[in-house]
C-alpha cells in the first residue's frame, strides 16, 4: 500500500550510549552471549533526515571518520527503513541523510542510534503512527542496542541486551569520552573474550549475568562516586588484549582525576566518569594536552526524538 506522507521531511536526533556496567555470560550454542548491562544515553548525537524518494538511498557525513560506514543496504539505518516499510506495506522509498557524531565502531552504539532515528523518522514521514511498542519490536529485530537508542535515559538490559527495563537515575552524570581512530569489531571482541576465558587466570562466564545492586543504588542516588565503585565491563579485558595501546590512555585518565575509567562496550572508545562538569572539563584539558581527542558528554538524555 502507498500512504500519504506526513511531511516533506523529518529530522530525528538519537543519542549514543555508554555501558556503565556490562557482564557477559558464557557463549551459547548459537555463538551469542547473554548479558546484563546498565545503559546510559549521553549527549553525543546522530542526526538523521528522512525525505521522500522512490528508492531507498542514504548519504553519510559527520564530524567523525565515516569512510568505513556502508552507504547501501548493509547500513543499519537503511535496513530499519526497509523493515518499517515492509511492516506497514509502504511501497515507496526514502532518502536518509545521516550526520554522525558518535565514533564509528567505537562501542557507543552510533549505528544503532542511526537505525532508531530512521525508524522514528520514517514512521512520521509515512504517517504510520505505529507507537512506541511496535517500533520497539522492530528495533529488537535490528540489533541489541537499537531498542535502547529508541528509549534513551538509563536502562537495564538483559538477555541479548534488548530486554530493557527503565532505571531511575537521579541528576546528571558527567563523562569524558576518548575515541579511537581505529575501530574494533564487536564479534571479534566477544570471540577473543571466549578465548581468554579458556585460560585459568581469566574468570567469568558462569551463571546468569546480572547488574550489581550497587550500580542501581548509585544511579538512584545520583552519586558518581558510588557508581565508580561498581562500574565494570567484562569485554574490557578482551578489548585491551586486542588493542594494548589503550592501556596508557586508560591509566592516564584514571590518574588525572577520573573517578573511574573503562572501555565503552566492545571498545575501543574509553569513557571516564567524573565527579561534576568542572572535573570533566579539567580532565578533558589534561587528556587533550596529552594529544588525545577528548569529548565531554553527560547523561542521561532522551532517546530518538523528532527535532526542530
């Protein structure tokens, strides 16, 4: 079916994310892992404009290196648009203009944010009005991080990471993010974690993953000091093994005022939790002086939303 367009064009903004806590279970028969994660959407956004077109096309630009981002049907945003069109029986296409600010292949969910933005934009453009629940179902079919990019805020993810429960987070948490110009493959990081866990000196993978209660308590209290005591990422050991040069930057941040430092998701982006905006600015200056790209972001922020 062909539906009347709701607008000549729709602009949607969707956030990147940090994993404040990430516990990875053992590898399953299908090669995947159950996880328990505390996600927080942060103020580093992807912008997607959807405009009418007979075909499904995409153009990609941004303040980050987009050379390795596919500009065809392999792109998650295009897949999201096609999935929505199939769901509502829409027979036309869409042109997506994607402006990226989240590091590519950096463990911050930039591609997932693009997909979430494309779902919201096309839903509005095509007048589908599917509602949050239906968009969430579609998002779950596109990848574990896409539903959270729709939701935003702070949430606990279980299962493959896409079974989301909102988490109360009081106040604001300030982070300094250090991107890397060379990305890491998420499947490669998981596979390497499995290899490392075969060794007797690397623990983990037993039992059902769960987020530590101290994480939830710190979020509810709006206490970055308490959160720093509990933040953890099981993928960090694998990411640092694959990219050992990240250790130096991690140690610099932790010794320069950060409450805690960790690899974001599957990496290689590093995230440093700070006490307040002033501390974040000081750390950003220190890391920048050391020749590192450092970005001050804060969370939680809203998920994919139509922008003016």
